[in-house]
């Protein structure tokens, strides 16, 4: 084990040339980031998850009910033992051949069976109220952490001159405010990573999982090798758009369509300008070119920048999705659908299941849903 730890914490990987871990030990005069500081984020992530449950139950839920958001979920499928057995034991998405077989067995037409499976799948999805509560929790955290980040950074010289991120690197002291900012962000994204398995299941589950892992890795990397200054810039930049996204989703769930449209336009402008403009021009330029000039590359420097470029690739993909949503909103006159949402629907989704009939047809259905998932790390 000692050999593995020595290999993992190899100074030649983590630190610039001629710098050792001993050089970065805390002294009476200076405090530097220590890897063991991050252990605190694990219990804090659990605490944050528990705070979220209390917040959603006693703050977000009453707000949702006050806005007349119903607690009822999607329409339930009528009880049927045969279809339930197929759904739970075989498949939730029967193919055409199985649909024909079930149609003959139950004396139902194929379209009715398709509708039953669609309603049964939706039945496992959270209600609009649950979605509102989740968005309100994220909105509250993003608003707080973004406000804190702005107040912290406006007093920091590296906000106005990014080259300050690399002067005297890595001998840059750790302040209490910077430590608090990092631990809180890391705890939140750890809680998101774990709660992703219990939250609303989305089509981009793997992308969001990759995003959370990349974000946690970036936070950890930048803290351990004391790239915390540029790390604060990355975190604050990403939180800005997430606030507006969660606000737009809450407005959508509350059926405040005009407010939702305005917030979505603001979100799209902030997201695209910050992730495709400010991020590569301001952040990547500093981490790649300015740091190369002032500090020079070393192994963990390459890993750090690869993760930042991976994040940029995700930004590009999500910007594409946002533009698609915006184009559809312009054609329909409102923002209400999302390429990555979860509730399935069709032109007859709200119809009541008709009585069984001996009539075989091949029905089709599409999948879409309400604006319900965020395109950022931050989410963020």
C-alpha cells in the first residue's frame, strides 16, 4: 500500500520541476492546499444531501403548492396482470412482434397496448411538484454559491489579470475564503453525483455522470496542485448560467410561460457567451498559454488541461441542444419541450384507455417532455 501511495503521489507528476511536497507543507507563516483537506467534502456531501431533503420538504414543497403545482404524477396505467408481468420481468419497451402477441392474448388493439406501456413507464417518473422542488434546491444553491464567488473574486487580483494565477506558482497561500469556496463546491457536486442515481432519470444520464466526474476531478486536481486561483474562475463562470436555467425550469413547472421564455432566453445568451466565448478565450487561454509561458508544462498540467478541453466539448454539445430548443420555441411560440426530458407523450397522451377491442393496428408514438434537465456542471 505504501508503494502504491508513493507512486500515486509522485512529485514529478503533480508538481512543477524542482518543487516537492515538503515545499508546500503548512507553516506558521503560510498555509497551502493539502490533499487531506478534501476528505471533509465526503461527510459534507452527505450533510448537503440531507439538507436538500429538508429544504424540499419544508420550503420548496409549500412554495410549489402555493403556486398551484399539483402533486399528481403522470396518468396511471389501468391494472393488468399480464402487461405488468411483461413490464417488470421482460421489457419496458416491447417490440412490434411482442405487441402483436399481447394484442392477440388480451384481445386489445396494438395502439391501446402501446399507450398502456407509455403510461406505465411515465408512472415511474416524478411529478411536476417533485421536479419543481429539485430545481428550487439547485437554484438556491447556485444563487448562493455564485453570489459568494462574485464577492470573493472581485477582491482577487486574478479576476482582473489572469496571469496572477501563475505568478509565484505553486507557492500561493490558501485563504480561508478560497478553502471554503472549494470545499462547498466539491461537496455539492459529490452530492449530485450520488443523488443522480435517485433523482429524475434523464436521457443524458451518462453525459451528466461524465460531467460530474470531470467537474469533481477538476476541482480535486486544481486544489491538490494549488491551481486554485484559476479553479475559482472556472467555478464562478459555470455557476452563472446554472442559476438562470433552474429559474426557467421553475417558471415552466409553475406554468408562468412568459417568465419561462424570458429566463430561457437569458440563460441561452449567458450559457453560449460564457461557455463558447469567455471560457475558451479567458480560461483556456490562461491555463494553456499563460501557464506554459510563466510556469511551463508538467504531467498533471497536461491532465488538468485535457479535463478542461473535455469540459469545452460538453459545452459545445449542450449549446447545440440549447439552440435546437430555441429554434423549436420560436416556431411554437413558447419554451416547453426539451430534447433530453423524460415524460413520454403522444398526440393522445391525455386520453383515457379505451375498452379492449379486437382491432389490430400498428400505432406510433413520439417522446418529448417538459423543460426538465440542466445542460451544465453544475449542475452543473
